[in-house]
C-alpha cells in the first residue's frame, strides 16, 4: 500500500532534534529521505550535518518505528500527505516551518477552498457562543472550510456550528491518531469526518503534551487564508496562533469586546497593536478576503480587454484559468517570469480587469464570456 519513500520519510520523522526547518534543508540537498538514509557518512558531513544529528537520523530504532507506523496506518486507514505531493495544502507549504509529513483521516483536497481558522478561549462566554452561532450561519453562503483545534471553548463551538450549517470543518490535533483529545469531543470528530477531516503531524503514540499544542497552532495558522480570534484573555494559545498567522502574512481578525472584559483583553490588544482587523460580522471577513465574488460583474465590464493581452499576459492568464487562485511564488515558477517582471505584468492585467488581486498577493483570472 505504501512505498519506500514514505517508509524513509517516517523513519526521518522519528529522528530526534532535527525539526521541520532542518528537515526541509536536508531533503532539498539530498532529494529524498531515502537518499539521506543511504548517503555515506562523509557525504553527510560535507553537507553540513553534524555527527550528533547523523547518529540521530541513522538510529536503527527509527526504521523499526517506521515499519510499525506503516502497519498502524494501514490498519486504521490513515493517509500520509508528503510535502512533495500535489494534495499537500498549498497555503501550509508556503510556511518555512511546515511539516514535511501530514497525516489525514480522509483524502480531502482543500487547495481550491476558502479557508478560515477560528480560535479563542476555552472558557467562552454566552456572548461569544452567540456570536459564533450567528457568524457561522451567515458564513454559510460563502462555503468556507472552518479549521480549529478540537479543544474546549471556541474550537469545539466552531466545529459544531460548522457541522450544523453544512460547512466542511477540519480539526488539527496535537497528538497521534490512536486517540482523540479531549475524549468528550470524540463523537463530534466523527461527525466532522462526514464532510471534513482531521489532520496531525504526529505519529501514533504521541501524547497531547503542552509543546505539541504550539506546534499544532502553527498548522492551524498556516492552513488558513485568515485567522479569527473570537474571545481571548491577555495570554493564551489563541494569541500564539494569531501571532503565527501574522508572521505568515495572513489576515488576522479579532472580535472586539468591552475595555474591562478580561475574556476580550487579548482581542482588543490585537486590534490596538494593528495585528488584527476588527470583525463584528461576516461582512467584515467577506469584504476583506474578497469573498463577495465580484468577478462575474467584472467580466461584463472588462470583456473588451481580452484582445489586448501580450504573450506574457496570455501565458499568465492561461495558468490562472487552470486553478481558482494562485500566489505570485507559484505563478512565477509556472510562468518562468521573474517576480519583479511578473508583478509588473499583474498590475497591468489588474488595471485592464483581466485578473483580481486578493490579500497575500494571490490572483484569480477573469474568465472570458462565451
């Protein structure tokens, strides 16, 4: 069912002290985890790998654990998404510390979806719950994927309201797939799998330890085009997620609260420091993220401009037509244009009405009327 590439990827994931950034560096250098394991010690040293890390990678126990994990995945129908796979979430791929392996309960491609992560306090007020209930109902028409961490409070409220409104929702776990934490959310997790998914970067047997939740938070932030903080005290995991989203150049929103409300202190701080935009309703999200879908109107307004495209513009437009939206990094790679030249062309195309620009330098082609 699984090939050698995954076997060695798993073995590499068990190497202690390597981390995602170093893993990506080594894989870029050697081409694959199998080549890394098969490389001679001299070659490893020449690539800059120190002896301690070499010993950690070459530990025989890593191979044994990889074989055991493969059997677990087969028996529990766990899917592995490798960093090089086309199904790997594109937004997460653009994060420097993205996991090179992501485990999933279902095959669900979310690359062409609108994605919103929702985080907040574990001790939600009735006001916060009411806001989320109303927000999710109003967001239904935009059909976003809702991502959170399956924790108490805002997380589970977001998941349940998403399920109730027929929205796809994804839970990111801070442990392996041999358990669900917290246990009271097990049934909700099963319901989520009918139209959503569960992700984790952790192998079976990994416990929900404190450090794992911070690692989990970066995936929540990285998967999404925007993160919404509903309620948060002055400190907490939701603020860490918001900071990570901000560092990834993603949109961050926060629901404002009264100045003396402890449960809204974190949200108010994000807004005050210009790290988050104020969110009072679904329109605040939809307008800022370009979910209002004005493309149809623009087709009529700018239909005449299609004939004015030069060769580079036609190539860019053709590439964008093959997908819903694409960022400048991927577009530069596919078109063969340098970033500075590409940005210049995209600006001209935007003025002609040939493309739409969204936050994060993401572009969408306007389709020609038949």
